[in-house]
C-alpha cells in the first residue's frame, strides 16, 4: 500500500480547513505588519536597507550632481561625461561616509557597489583634496549636505 500523509495521521489530529486558513491569514498579516514597521526599500542589487540610509545617499548624489553642473563650464564629451559621473559617485560616497557617517556597507548597497569600492572612492577623494579648488568644492558640498540633513547625532556644527 503506498504511503500517504493523510492516511497515517489519526483523524483527531487533522486540522480543519478553517484553522489552516485562519493561521495563514494571521501569518500573512503579521508579515505585512512587520514589513510596514521596518519601512525598508528592496533594491535589485543588494539586500534591504533602512529607508533613511538609502534616501540620504540618493539625495547626496543628486545634490553633488547639481553642484558639479553649476561648476562645469562646457558641455562634456562622451568620455568626459562618463568620467564626470564616476567622480560624482565617488564624491557622493565620500560625503555620505564623512558627513552623514553612514557605514561603507550601507553606502555600497545604496550605490550598487561593494564596500571596498566605497573605501577606494573615499581614498581617491581624500587624495584629490590636496588641490585647493577641489577642496573648496568638497567643503561647500559638505556644508550643503550638513544644512540639509543636519550634523550626525542631531547636533548642528558650532
């Protein structure tokens, strides 16, 4: 005789269909409530991040791009455009880490990169700060980001 799950359980231990439906609904409503409580964003390139870190990185990147466009004098060529977008991303990663004190891992997930790439970007920007014009640009960007988000820990710069 073939083995079946239903045949080996005593009839008193079989759950009734309404009990199964009720447990499923309770589990799903608990999952939905937990998802709303954590308020997170799922991205195709990484794990779920808290909304605050993800959105802060996006805002910093947009502000950086806008400031680069204000500083630039000419329409960039294709190669220059690609290089500019890389610089914008690197500067944004640096500002997110230094000013907002977001971890390298969270920044990497927000930008679709690895934490080691974020570390490299921070090193590149730090090395480029020897140029006075670049240092002034990054300092002004840091001031703008601080004015938008405030200093980490809720305190403003004195």
